[in-house]
């Protein structure tokens, strides 16, 4: 069910143009569950992340049909979001914002892209 998560080459990322939303967020790793700062960009329905701004995306998910919800309780991190498809137990990606306002903005952008 996690087949929507992928990796991209640098050439693909360069062809995307300016993102609909971009910024640094905490990302919980899939393997160890550790939090790391990653640079996220939302291009249409694709939410991608890299180690730093200007670097090629390290990974991405297609947010089409997904739901975005606050996940502070589950993660133990303030201002966190979980992006998951309905019916799937595991989230596509879990991120942590720095402020409540930033979380509202990212949630609105991801939900708009998911429609």
C-alpha cells in the first residue's frame, strides 16, 4: 500500500517549475521513526522532500485522494500532520510544522491538492 512513495531523479525535479507551497518541516523517518528537518515542496498533487532547498527531491508521495489531519497525540510532536489515504492504516508521510499557523497553511494546501 506504500507504493505511492517514491524517489525521483534530479532531472524530474527541475522540470516541475515553482512549487505551490514550500518550506522546511520535520519529517519522521519510515525506518527508525526519527525526526529530521527536510525541505518540502508541493507541486500539484505531488508532495516531495529533499535534504535542503535547491537539492533534487529525495522522495515524494502523490496526495490525490488523501486526508490530512493533526497528529500531535500520535507523534508526541506539536503541530504535526499525518497524510494518509482513506482506508489505509499507515500514513503516506508524517511531518511536523513549527507553528499552528504553518500547520494550518500546509494542511489547507495539501487538502486542496488532494481533491
